[in-house]
């Protein structure tokens, strides 16, 4: 059933599935007792968000669902996820250039296809770190999926209902991602969660998990460096494209770079897709266009360097929590660094040939979905394999990836 009704109906739907839960927690037949009750916390990647949308088909691609299968858990009973009916909420994009989705009704949003509140997959797209422990003080925008998925609870409260024996936590991406997506001044440092606030929220999250008293192990996953997402491509990519488009001028300030303090790396000017794509379209249509990277709509090299350092600080905090508990830690940027070496896997915009049949189907490469940010099904498998390897190394288990 689809609906574009008011928030009152959203709340009513949540109350309805809260009232009808009578499921039991039968012990599953897993490959190890540590995996008896696995819970996944996080945001959009863990939830199974793809191409700007989410539904049952994309949810099943999540590394968390694949990991539950590797643990020997039966999907739907021993590992339950909040199945969103087709076409989704929101429906995934078919074409990012036209914003066409798999649904024909703009703004349509489907309800939950199942009523269970005993959920194992608790991740909510758009969630910031603070949102796992509080629904009132979050820094992310109000999100009906929080109600659909959690029914008024926080992820931590919902996890407590399961008495988890094993958890994965992947949170923190949205604490910095908003600085890429902002339509007015992307890259503005004030849009990024300060390190001390991130530390406080993550400390509280982990203290809450410790207090459950049932968790025997877990995996903490680091924050993605947003400069690796092809949604925000370097000014150099646009300059290169301008060499074959006579009506496009890209100023030399788009080639600026700045050293990243304490490393041998440098950061480049980043041009968000929502700013660069309309300019590219107009220029390709014959209208003269100029990209000046000194404007607020472009992320300066200094701002990109700052974001890089902030994420490194986040990941130091996350990794230390894993070390303190003898849990596994996975750095997703290792996977991204490998994928970036293959332009068919991650393709920076606008480095593509419009005559390429993948121009609309995979404009950002086969590892990234049509929103330029979220991983494809094949990339989710790479995440799964990295998590499986980390679990086996840390806990001496023998889970199999794909």
C-alpha cells in the first residue's frame, strides 16, 4: 500500500505495528553461539539504501542481511528487517539526471510490508550518531523512516528488546555527509559534527551497548571519507571535461589543492553533483557556461582537507572503542581506495561518454548506485567480505563471504 498522507497517519501506522507484536525469540541454529541474536545498527548503507531510495529489494542487498545469512540465521525470523513495500520510501531513482524513480507518482511513499517490532536490522537512513541514542536531539533532518522502522524508539532501545549477542555498528557518515549535500554552502565546517560532540555521542552509544549485558562480540565500522564519493567530484574532472565541450569554461581555481595536515596527501576542490550537473547539461546543450570554484556552492580544497581530518578523527575514536572491547574494526576507506583504481567501478562525474549505454544506468560506476553516494549490490558484497574477514580474524570463527 502506498501513501503520501500526513505525519498523523505515519504515527498511526507505527502504533499499529507496535500493538500487534507477539513474536518469540527461538534460539537459532547458527555457526557459533556468539551469533545467536545479531543486531545491526547504523544508517543508510546498513539499511540497504540505493539510488536515493529504499525498498525490500534494496534492503536485501545490505551487507547486514548477507552477514546474517553467513551466520546461519533465517532471514525474516531469526534476523528480521523492516521490509518496505514496493515501490519504496522513497522509491529509488531510475535516472538521476531527470529524477525519474521506479514509481510513477511523484512523492509516493510505501508503508512497511511487515508489522514486527522485534527487528534485528535497526539502521535508519539519515541517522547521525546522536540519533542512535536519542530521537529528540539529532542533528539530521526529521525522517519518517525513523517512525516506520523504530516506532518511536531509538536504535539502542530497539536493540535492547532483542538481547543481542552480536552487533555491528556503522554510524557517523551523516555527521559529515550533510556538508557535501547542502544546497547553499557545501563544505561549510559548521555543517559537520564537531569532534567532541561525536566523541560524546559515540561514547554514550557504546556505554549503552555495554549496559545491555548480553553482547559477546561485535564489529565497529569506520566513517567513509566523503571525498571518495563520486557525487562530489574534483574540479580537475570538470576541467578535463571542458576540454571537449567548447561552451564550457572551468576556471583554473578549480584545480586548487591543499596539503592535508600530518599526511603526505592533498585535498582537491570538490564540485557537488547538484551544482555541477545543471551546468554541464546547459553547456552540453550549447549554452556557454563557466564554473568559478571560488563560489560558496563549491567545496574549497581547504574545506575538503578539513573534512578529511575530521573523518580521520572520527575513525580514531571508533577504532579505539573496538580495541577497548577486543571487537573487530573495519575501515571502509580501504575498500574505496581499491575501487577508485578502476574507473568502471567508481566513475567520477562528469567523466563519462553520453553515448555509453551505462550513462544513465551506472553514471557513477558499477560500485556506486545512481545517487553517487550509496554502494551497489556488488559493493555491499565487498563490505560483507571485509566484515567477515574481520570477524573470523578477531573471533576465530569460520564464516564464509561471497
